[in-house]
């Protein structure tokens, strides 16, 4: 059996990716090219140096290698999830435990879903799904700034999308969201909204998105939700009517008081909000993984056997923790990872093999899921003259079921943290030897 598009046996393609992750220590990032990518707009004349000085571990200097087979396996899991999410039974189940605001449906799908995978011995396993995933424009700039560091890399692709078209693809996605709710009405003003946006680690990306919107003819502001007003059926910022909000908040149900104006405007359909509470409820609530790995329930909904197999083999078994599971889960904790149902970025998550009784009491008192542990694969690099092993995960940026961009995150510790020398976002290279299978 061959890797589609490569002419290589699957085991050779996968082994090559593993070998390069172990042995390729090249510095592939072209710093000058990255600076040019980040500072294309004169307004961003110092953005690169600001990132290097204040966020030194945002970008890794090296790439990650993934086989075409594993890329296609991840895409198959994503397609299978979309197939299930469309089912009435699934929606009834997950919206049943979601906040009431998640039942509002104005049409938009939600931009920048991320499907995050670890690659284990049996291939990619989905660890979690996130809404409002950060990093897409930063990773696009990073991927464009790569140089061919050695001969094998000259034969590799960088993902499903032509990087020259990335910005247009991303902008068109926002336009699609607008049209799903507003039809042919004119989109004029966008806002990028997060709590204290200048204090956010990924604030540089907010700047890039603002410039993207402006280059495509829109006005755009970066705002804290407390700066928004809702008057006369319109969402306003400093008196200016806001048509569309690119939502980067991690208060997924817009529950805090500072979101009152945004929440009411969204509920009334007075603003196009993307991503929105419904997207989080349908995809990113960790309880949903317990549904997606429940073969019996999936069969009862009429999910085909092939789809069920893709889901149950591609997603670690996940259990919604209730009192009846406490004893068994504590006994088997060493092979489990415990996550809060509305968590993100590994916050308040616990490794079972390091779990204390105090942490366990917090888990049973709260809303958590237990997920079968899938250790991340590794990338070996030279950092400061020393050879080190960094963990990696793979992020698929997805819209409407299609993968737009692949990226990796390199780190040490329990979760991705952007605090690791040599770590950070890294571009993904995919072996593709269709032109010469003997190389």
C-alpha cells in the first residue's frame, strides 16, 4: 500500500518523517523573511523585534515533519466528526448540557476551529477541539519564511493550502460568515475582541488581522468587550457601528458582566459574531468527546461502521466523570488525563500519573472528563549547543470541515506553553516524493 500522492510505501513515508524529527537539526527559519512577512504594512514596522524581545519562544527556529498518511488520517477524523455533528441526535445531546445562548443559530459556522492531535504509535489521535484558535496568521507568516535547509526538504509540501493565497482564504472565510447571516448587505467595520487585548500573548496576531481587514477595504478596531455599547439595536465602539466581531474571548458563553453589550447584540442578531457560543457547544466542550467515542450511541444514531471505526480509533476514549465512575477512574488514573469540560490551553488539566488526592477532590467536585492518555511524539533539536527532545502537537485549522492550515507546537512540560527554549509554533513539512520515488 502506498501513501497517496507520494508513490512511497506508507511505512517508508512515516519512517522518513520520524527520522527527520529525530535527526534533522537544521535551522530552517529565515529571520529576515519572517520580519518582512510580519511587517508588510508600514504600521507594523517594529512588530518582529517586539515579538523577539517580549515573546522569545513564540516561534521555533525549526520545522516539524509529518507523513502524508498521518495528514490524511487527521483529515478523515475531522470529516467523520463533521458527519456526526450534523446529526439531530448529536445536537440534541450536546446542546442539552450547553448554556441557553448556544441554542441561538444565526447561520455562521465559526471561524478557526482547531483540531489538535498527538501522533502515537498507531497514528494521530485527536486530543481536543478548540474554537477561536490562535496562531493562523502567525503560522502563515512563519511557513512563508522557511528556507529549504537540506535536500529532503526540497521534496516536501507544507500543507493543504497555497501559502500565497492564505490571507485571501482567511478573509473570504469571514465574508462567508457575514453572508450566512446578512446575505448581500455591505460589510464595512470589523472588531477583534478580547479581554485587555494588548496584554494577550497573541496580541501581535490581532495586529496582523486588523491589517488584513484594512487591506481588504474594511475599517477595523481591536477592543476590550467592556468598550462596546449596545444602543438603538446597534453594537458600537467609540460611537462607530460594528458589523462583525472576530471573537477571541475564552468566556465561551459570554457570561461575565463585561460582555453584556456583546451578548445582547449577538442574541438580538445585531452583530455577526464568529466564533460564537453555539460553535463552542457543538465542537469544543470536552464532554462532546465522550459522545464521539461512544460506539453504541453512534450506532444507534445510524453512524456507519466505517465512520465509527475512524472516530473510536482516532480519538482517545473519553469518559464524562460521574459519581458512579469515581472508584474505577481513581484506580486507573495513571493511564488517564483529566480535563475540565470548558477548559482550553491545558488550563486546570491533570495528568493521572501525577494526581494528588487534593487534585482528585477538585476533579470530583467539578465538571471534568477523563481521557485515555496519548503521549505526544517528539522533535529532537539542538538548542544552545545541546541536543534536546521537545514534545509536539499538531494543529489543524479548519473551517466548514476543510483543513486550511497545518502547524505544530513544540514544548516541554505538561501542555503547550510558549516558554520553552527552541519551542513555539513550527511549520509542518510533509514528505511528497511523487516526482522521484528513489530519493
